[in-house]
C-alpha cells in the first residue's frame, strides 16, 4: 500500500511459531493520549469523534506523479486536532460522527492549527473507524456526537459572528453564473452565489474558487459541511470555500426535504404584475418578454465597468419595465420568451410614475414550468389585451404601449447615427473626439445609436415618430454594423440610404409605442 509517497508490504513470507518455555515477554500496554495533552511526539495513539472532513487535494510530486492529501478533525472531551491523511488513506471510508482511532501517528507543531498541533500519518500508521475496543473511552464521547449533525437553515440566522462553521442540508433553489475578480495580491478568484432551502427557510450561499466551478443543479439536494457564516446586510449568509465539503444527496438521502416545487411555493409569493407593490420581497412573477433592448456598458464611480439592459415584460394583468444588471444581462433572452423572475427588487420610478423591476445578483430568472405557463397568453394575445388602440388625435402625453396605425412619411436620414461614448453612453458632438466630455475616458471608436425620425399620419392628424436600433434595422432590412460601415466608407455621407428610405416612405405601419414630450418642438411624439 502507499502512504505519503512510500510503498509498504503488509504481508511477509515468514511464520510465527508458538513455542513452549518461560520467556520474559512484557505485556503490551496501549497508551492513548488525550488530544488536549498533544505535544510534539512520535508514534502516538489517539481516539476521537470525527468532527470535520475536508475534500481530498491532488498535488504534483517532484517526480511528476500525483499525490493525495486529506485533512480531517477528531475531537475528544479535551479538545480537537487535525489529522493529515496521505495516499491511499485519503480513500478511508469515514463520516462525521464516526469514531476514529489513530495508532502510530506523529504529533507535529502546526502554525495554522487552532490547537497548535496536528497529527501526521505515515506508512506505519493504522487507522480504525468505529473500533470494537476502547468502549470505555468511546462512551465518554457520546456528548460530542449528540452535538454534531446539520442544523436547520432557519437556525443559521441565530449565529451572530462571522466565520462560525455550520452544517446544513437543503435543496438548491437558485444558482448564478460564476464570475471572476482580482484579489489584492493580483491573483484571480472566482465566486458564484445562490440560495439553498429546507422546510424552515432559505439562506444565501456563496461558492468560492474551485467550489464555484462545480456543476450544481437547481432543485438538487446537498449536504454542506463546514460552511462559514457571514453577516450580510440584512441576514446571515454562508460561504463555501476550500475547507467546506458539498455532498450531493440521493433521492433516498433527501427524502425528508420538501420538493423543489414545494419549497418554491413556500418561499416565494406568486403575484401578477398589476398586484405588485413597492418594496415587495420574496415574490415571483411569471411573464412574457414584450420588448428587449441592447446591452449598454457604463463605468461606475470606482472605475469598474458595469452592464445594463432594459426589457418590458407582461402578463394578463399588465406590463412592467425590467432593468437587468451585469451578469443578468448576458443571459440569452428572446422576444415572446416566457420567464420566471424570483425575488426582484421593486422600485418606484418618479419619472415614469410606474413601478419597475431591478434584476441583480439577488434575483434569479428561470424557465417557468408547464403549470406556470397555463394562464400566460402568447405575445399576440398580450398585445391585444395590454396595448390600447388609439387614433392620433386621441393620443395623450405619457400614454404607454398604445397601438397606432398610420402612413409613414418625411423620413429624415441626416442624423441616423448618433455617436456615443462606449463607456458612459453619453452623446458626443464630434465623433472624432478622443476624450469623452462627460466621463473623460479615451475614445478609441464611438458606438452609434441608430435612429430614424419621421411622421405618422391617419385620418385624425399627424404625429412625430422616431424609430431606434432594431426597429430601424427591421424597417430598412439592414444590420446596424452594415449601416455604420457604409457611413464610414462614405465619409459621413448618408446618400447611400436614400433609396432604402424611399422604399418605406408612404408605407402603412402599425406601431406599439410610448408617447413622450418633444422639448424642441414643444409637441408630443
């Protein structure tokens, strides 16, 4: 067998003979030391309850072969000590709460250990799990065993300090994508957050570095050992790092947990859009995407880059604006797609006098179940229900999502491309500017807003209309990047667009639009 990089033979080609005679052979006396009395000494025996198990770590030896090391903690009535296992011993079948007897270990000084010492095993060490002997000592450890085991998730909130270790069993309700960050020492770290729940509640859980790269599954049950508490802004959260074990449970092992669907109903209150209130918490909205804008990049006050994206979603009761932030902007979305939004932040927008949803790291967007989709119409039905048809004379300021039908005319192509700062999205007067007048950042190349103004006329009157980005692409049957490329090739001349624009001049269009105020003309548009 292999231990600590050395091979040993556990059998030998010989015989042990019992012979008669009067030999002075001393009786073997086993000396099991108490953990609290640990000091630097070799070839000792200890016995304790396994109170912590860490994952096996693989490393490269100098000769290029793989090595394996694993740490566990054992505890008796005098203290705790870390036991380091090597090679094949890392495969030892042992669980929290088992009794472990270590025979022939070496106690060494350890700067990083709480007790100041650790037990290092070697090829001559024997490890016995739940031994039959030493029952008098084992019985004295029963009180330690009774204090082990997972706590309920609601009990996590009873902890008042950072860094306390807890064990829980729960079902993963949400999980975000992993993202990287730079540490102060210049190294790159990774973190991934989610929510885990049992019948008593849910807790925020963050997976760090290697633990962030594991393929976790929403709805699956996990036992999390040695997670560390962190005092968040509103509640206690859990950190899962190098010393934490995350064990996926089978259906049999997690049979006492509620199902994913039961937990979701327990945690989140399902609401229609029209029933939402400002500062609602732990609500769930099932809706369909009605409008979707491009991702925009911006710079925060601390110099870091952020991303934002806007969309509008609707259900049978109404529609609402949604703002997506950072990683949530990267999820692939499509018009008419049904989504389930868990735990959005609900804000009141003073400018629009409407509620809005803000989607950050604490919010999750999932695919609804078939049951949740039963009462959600498709986009055409929603538009018929939510978008009021009006003639132009009936339009009023702040009308939103109204349906207007008329003839498009007087397209204006001379300002089709509006140069913007790629960092802060601020308009740039001179597209050759090298520095943004708003944020001061260097501009290698501006990004362009695609815009096509004109008029819509029906039997009751006319009104200004402006199309942006995807709608201009649809009207002209051209891609944004192609328009920019032709514009730059023509040195800023839009003559190449005249034929395209003339093709749509005079067409009858049906629009779903918002009515705003044009300060320049002092008219609605």
